[in-house]
C-alpha cells in the first residue's frame, strides 16, 4: 500500500464531539462500521467513552456494554479486518480483545491504570500510545508548552520505552501526537507541520484531526463539526505527506479517495 491506512471511527457514545448519539444501538453501530469498511476503511476504531474536551468519565461496565457487542457484531457479520478499541481502561481492552479486537488505542498512553502496560504486554495486540496533556475534563484549560514538538515527541518516546520495559513488543507500538488533546490550534498545526520528526523516531504514527476545532480556528464559519470536511482532508493529506501510517477519520470515502489521488500523483 503506497498510502497510509485509514481508520474509520465508530463511536457508540451519547456525547462524542462530532457524532455522539448518532448510533443509538448495536445494530446501527455495526451497520455503520460495515459501511465504513465498504468505503475503504482499513481499520475500524470502536469507542464507548467520549474523550472530547470536558467529557465526564464512564464506568467500565457501561463502556464494555456499549463497545463489546459492536465488536462481536462486526466479527459475526464477517468483517475480518483489524478492529481497534478506543479505551483507557485495561479491563475494557481485555474484553475487546477477547471479542475480536486486534489493537488497543489508548489516549492515556497506557497510563490510566497501574497495570495498563502489563496488560498490553499480556494481550499481545497492537497498542497506540497517544499524548494528552491533562485529562479530558481539563485538558483544554490553557495548555502551554515551551516547544510542543520536542515535548510531545520526548514524552511519547518515554512512554514507548516504559511499555517495552513492561514487555510490549516494539513492533506493536504506534505513536499518536494527540491533536486536540491538551493543545491550542497553534500547537496542533505545529505538530502537523513537524510530524516527520516524530515519524523519524522509528515508530509508526497514527494521526487524528478529523473534524476537530483547529479547523474552526482557521475557518470560523465551520461551527458544526460536519462542516469541516475540507479542513479534515487537508490535514490528512499533510499528515500523510509527513509520514503518518494511519489516518483516523469520520469521513472514510472522501479520505481514501484523497489519499489515493495524492499517491497517484506522487507515483507519476
């Protein structure tokens, strides 16, 4: 594949920033996931807890009840591709892998619980370590960095070292700079512009800026997340150009098409 893989977002939450409450039951979520696969998604990312700015935490049992039936339903429907569970909780990750997930996408970079790293090592699945400054409820309260690119990169590499020390295989680790997680729009743009520096560290990079508020900071008319497709595609293409290996998006068909055209031009 001469382009990054595309991860399609399947949020089974009532309060996610863009699509909360739009998939009211398991059947709707499974159908949405299969539709994204049909549009070209290489990976499906299932989330049962919102991590938008200001979001309240969700109990583990509730998160499991939301997400695990969707994973089971996708497998029962014949989806054989990679499935990611978007969670901070080791217990949810264990239940998800038992149900058929192959990747743990953790916004806390295996820092939520004392046994997160050891659990990831025991599961043996791929693990995404994401940078987040603070917690979802407070992360956008005046985030500040002296050098956001250097600080985020150094923090992620330290988390990767800690994961490997706990037994997580190096080839299982992905890094995510955490666009929008404890960053201003200027921070997010700087991380995007210098994503190649993070990619040069030797770990594959996941990039997710789909429909995020940074786009609104550039185009104030994009008040609704659904009005940010153009900006989402621009950021996805720039991330691909700078070394991202996975692009996490809501709009799969459009992103796949844009990445294919970009790759075709590069191959000409």
